C-alpha cells in the first residue's frame, strides 16, 4: 500500500501493542517518541515494520510536522494516529479503494470510542482528518491539539477508527491537567469566542457536557461505560473551568506544561 502510518508516543506501553498489531499490513510504520521511560520502545521495536525515532517534545504542532515531513516518508499518503487509535472493521478494505481511486487529498474519519473495554453507542469526539497526502498537508495547533489542513478534496470514510485509551487513571488525570491548561490559554487569548467557549467561561460546561456525553454514549443502555465516559468529560471541563476562574480573578497565568 502506498501509505505510511505515523504514531506519536510517550509512555504508551498500555496502548501501543494493540495499535501496532492492527498495522501489520503496512510495510513501514513511523513511531515518533518523546522520550518514553516505560516499555513503549521495547514493545514497538518488537514489530519488524516499525521505524522507531525519538524527538524531544515541544508542541503538538511541531511534533506532528516533524513526524510527517522530517522522517523520510516516501509514500504518497500518511495515516496519522495517536497511540490509542487503531483501524476498525472494514477500514483496510475501504483504504485500499481510497488509494486505488486517487481522487482525494485526504479523508475525514469518525471514531468508535471505547471505555472500560466496551464500545459506546456514540461520543462527543468529532471525526477528524487522519488520512492525507504527504505533500498537501499542513499542521496548526488550536489549544491542546493539532489541526490538520489539507489542500485538496477530502472525503468521509464509512469505516471508523477505534479510540480506546488503556492508560491508568493517574496518567489520564495528569494529561487532562496539561490539556486543560492549553485550552485555558487558547480561550483567554481568543479574539472572539464561540458558544462552547462562552459556556466554559460561564462555568456551566461541566454539567452540560456531562449530561450530553452520558446520553451520546448510550445512557442506560451502556450504564457503566456511559457513566465512566460522562465522568471523564465532567472532570476535564471542571479542571478547565477552575483554571479559567483563576485567570478571571487575576491569578498567575496558566503554564502550558509538557503534553506529548
């Protein structure tokens, strides 16, 4: 296949094996690490198609730019994945058709979100452009994550990527603090705020997004998983609301931290 999967990692021993197992069909998989201290490297290097590279993390934008444009990728297309993402049912077949047709510069792909080992009926996680031509992509950063912009037509896949983060709760909480810090900086600096950010500034987003996440996940039809997913959204929005309150009241500026 004329495509190179690219994955960013930092202490992803809980996730990386499942992701790389799902990519055995690729002749080369670029794994760009940020200095992992767990078993991520050993697990990744056990896969023959993995090209293990290391770069000190500074920003998501810079890390993705290097992963895509600074790792000697020779294929036309790139599949950009986080370490907790992997192709779902039917993805490889649809990818083969996509590559044969050569009509699109990229593809937007939705996610099957899983928590506690169970698939949710839905989530608030939006579809993202994760597949694109290597020579027609640029990366920006809004808040805590990267934004992919493709020069050319973009289609929408019917198949999905599975999003399942198996890291322990302590690591998840640490990451949410970093992500919320970057989101707080973005919101405070924004010349104009959308409705979502206005609700965050008002301090009512935890309740709104908690209820919405619970309903989207399946509510009583996926009771434990839906509750867990709703708690995750409430925790993140609550941390963000607290950070925004500190800034509004004149506390010290939020620091961005390290967020691989």
